[in-house]
């Protein structure tokens, strides 16, 4: 396998992880019969976004780099809010 094929594989892996978040969200919402965003959505967002950011850096694509980097901040912030709320509820 060439280096180029390895990087294309990394790109597809990142896209697969990123896309899996929608599958997780859709299945969870269907079961609940209402819109739900499970914690796994944010973990898949981070895993896919980070993998795609690495790929974008390798490709030296500034548009892709900025898009993925800013997304990672948002996904991380949402997980922070979830963890903070969980701690707050444990204290009460």
C-alpha cells in the first residue's frame, strides 16, 4: 500500500466516523420518537473531526483545516457542558 493510499484510507476513516454520528442520532431519536442527541454523537464528532483535521493538515487544505478545527471546538464545548451538568446533578 502506497503512502497516498494510507492517507486516503485515513480520510475515509475520518469521514466514516463523522458520518456515524448521524446514524447514532437518528436511531436514538427513532427509538424515543423525538429528537435526541446522545453523548456518542459528540464523541463520534470529535473522533471524526480530529481524524479529518489530520487528513486536512496532511493535504495542506486551509479551508478544510479551519472548518474541522472550529468544529472540534464546538464538539468539545458541548461535551464540557454535558459533563458539567452531570457533575451538578450529582452534587444536588
